[in-house]
C-alpha cells in the first residue's frame, strides 16, 4: 500500500507566501510619462478626396503587401474588386 505524502504545513505556507508575493509584485514594468515618438504619419490618403490612385492590400505568406493602382476617380465596390 502506498502512502500519500502530506506536505509539511510550514513548507506549504512558505510556498503559498512566495506565490502570493510574486503575484503582488505585478509584471515588473514601471510607470513612465509620455514618450516622444517623432512626427505623425504622413502620406496617408483620406477616403473620398477624389485621389487618382487607390491602395490595394494583398495577403501573402509574409503578411500584407500594399499596391497602388491608378484610377480616374473614386471607385464603387465592384470597380475596386475589378482592380484586383
């Protein structure tokens, strides 16, 4: 017959204390203020501005690839699909 191993109460209390202390410390990332990141993004086309180009995104094994196509003006949904 096998005996069940009962943990020593002090050892169990120590392990519980260590686990609670580790959980109470958080992730270890300190608080910081705002970080300067540079200028805002530029070159982004606003939708509906009548631009003569359309940006299409193709999905591939290495992520998405943007491609620019020329147009005569704003496109309907089917016209955008036809450019693919």
